[in-house]
C-alpha cells in the first residue's frame, strides 16, 4: 500500500492515461465511421 497520495498517483496515473488513450482511439474510430456516412 502506498504511504502517501503522491506514491498512489505515481501508480494510478499511467493506468488512467492508458485507459484514456484507448477510449479516445475508440471514439475517434467511431467518429470516422459516422462522418463517412454523411
């Protein structure tokens, strides 16, 4: 268990960043499909 919040953030931030990157990539792919229909 991390001793303080900074240690916890150091572990969690990369995970959140990776999740956000994946979500953004999926969102961009969906946008490409929907805009091509126009």
